[in-house]
C-alpha cells in the first residue's frame, strides 16, 4: 500500500472556502495514486470557544464532560471536508477517533494514544476511499470519549502514519519550522531539515508549531514528517533522524514559552527533609516542576525558587497553603522562558558563557537558568521578552 497522511490545523480549515482548498490539495495527491488518510483539527478557534463556553457554565467543569464537548469541534470539520471531497466526485468517509480505532489511556483531557485498531481504516482505503479522521480524540478502555491535550491532532496524524507505515505531512499556517517563531521574530530562517531530537526539545520548550508527543511517536516509529503551509506550495521542513550528513549547528533554534509561573519560598529551616516535603507535595498534585534553584543557606534559613506552568497555579497554591505558615511564598506569572536549542551543544563548550555574555552586555536580567544536553533555558521578566528574543536571535544568527 502506497499512501500518505495529511494533517490540517484549525486555521487551514477555518472557513468553507479553506475546506474546499484543502479538498483540492488532497485530490492532487490521490490523483498520484496514493492512498490518503487525512487528519483535521476543529475549524479556526472552535476549541478555544468551546473551552470558554464551558467556563461560562462552571469554573471547574467535569473533565469527562469537557472531553465530550471539545471532541465535537473536530467532528464538524471532518464531515464538512468529506462533503467537499464528495462534491468534487471523490469517494471519502469521515471517522471520529473511536470509529478510526484510536485507543487511549490516561486522565480525561490529557489522554495518550496507546494503540490503533487500524483494520477499518485499511478496509476503507482498500475500497478506494479517502479516509478523514478527527484529530485530538480517541476512546479509553471504558468506552469513554477522550481528548489528547491541546494541539493533539499532530499526534493523531503521526500515530496513524506510524501504524500505516506512511509518511506524514503536517500542513499549517506557516511555511515550515523556523529557527524562531516567525510571529515573534520576523527575520527567522526557515529550516530545510531538523532532527527529531531538536524538534522534540524545541516543541517541549514552547515552539507550538508541533505537539511534542507527535515528535516522540515520529522518532520511535521512524515516521518521516514534513511540515509546510496549507496555503501554498513553498518548500517546508523535514523532521527526521539525525544522520550525520545534517549540518550540526551549535544553535538551531530559540523557543519561547509564556505560560510560566515562578514560585519563590523563603524562610525554610535548613534541612534537606523540608525541601523533600515541598517537592513531594507538588508531585502528589501532578505539578510538573521545571527549573529549580536553591540559594545558599543564610542564618540557618534556605530559599528555593522553581517554575511550573501557569495552568497548574491552582495545584501549586493548594500546596503552598499546606506549608508551614512561617515560610514566605511569592508567586509571579509575568515570566517568560527563552530556550536556546542545538545538537552541537552536546560536544561544544562555551555556549552558556556566550549566552550569559550577550544577556549581560544588553542588560537583560534573568531569574533562573536550566540546561539539558542540547538546550539552555532562561526565565526572564515578560517585559524583557521581545528585546531578548530579538537580541539573542541576531547575535546567534537565527
Ligand atoms: P495548527 O492550527 O496548524 O496546528 P499551530 O498554531 O498549532 O497551527 O502552529 C502553528 C504556529 O506555530 C505558527 O503560527 C507559529 O506562530 C507557531 N510557531 C512557534 N514556534 C515556531 C517555529 N519555530 N517555527 C514555526 N512556527 C512556530
Ligand atoms: N482542536 C484542538 C486544539 O485546538 C486540537 C488541535 O488543533 O490539534 O487544541
Ligand atoms: Mg497545532
């Protein structure tokens, strides 16, 4: 079977005209003799509107009901796209996540795909049909409708491609993967190719163009991924295994994440068990703690700062409320995280020195720093974000 998975994001199917345009793009591939499976997101900002709607009914909507609500967005776009293909004289069928055999596990609104019963999709392909699958949704072991977390249609597409051994094309509102989000830094360069590893790091550090789990699945099952614009035929970016022939840049890209909560706890009596207790409590409430720094003990008292996602504010607050009232707690949310990513950092020293120098020469204060094998991240005040993105991008030639 020779085929291809296409995925179109919300902006690309925002209006009936855009849906008709997508249908034409799919037909072009079908005419080349390819079996086509197409994953679509909800139209435009539908998912945001559904979240808002739930918020008007309840401050803490039940997550099972939220999944039921959010999954409706994709059901609209798959049916409309299928109708558009049928109007053009092509045989097509739309499938919800459940109908496409997508099995998931985990808590509602954050499910993960564990397997796909792919036979039904294969049967429709064998009948010559174009198969249109709702992104971002599946079904758990109890037969409940689930969703995969925001941006999850990328994961649906790559998982289907893995199961079918097809390549996966992600069509979106930018022409590929850029060194920096082109909406934050206009002169950013489009990358011809990027390794799964670097894309994974960039995506998990804030480059919203791809959902990180989709890259993880792509890497595990060696799915060739191509990211390009849904509006034109410009050459996009290939995401693939690092193969030694790729140029190993020291710095490939810069990712920016705005939804950062920074918490500083001071007046903690200097004992390791006090620190352990705080982080145990955070873990028990599923708070994903990111950067941590501890100041040297002064007069028998410690202070520690950490960052988490703003969406975990409620859980963090609950933990802070349980701490010894003598601790002093400060929570700030006007914080951004800037992360510089590059495979070359693995075997080239001096990158952090260079970054510290750039920030200090331009008087950009930072609040926290963390590193991984191929990235360095700085938490900075939101007010300094635009200037810092422009300066780092220029200085690093991104
Ligand atoms: P879709 O609805 O198609 O899934 P998304 O909004 O999820 O689209 O992702 C596309 C957006 O990702 C772009 O509009 C762009 O602003 C943003 N983005 C962030 N980082 C990057 C990057 N490094 N390269 C390209 N786009 C990026
Ligand atoms: N519609 C969902 C969202 O807006 C899934 C996606 O677009 O990938 O997050
Ligand atoms: Mg997306």
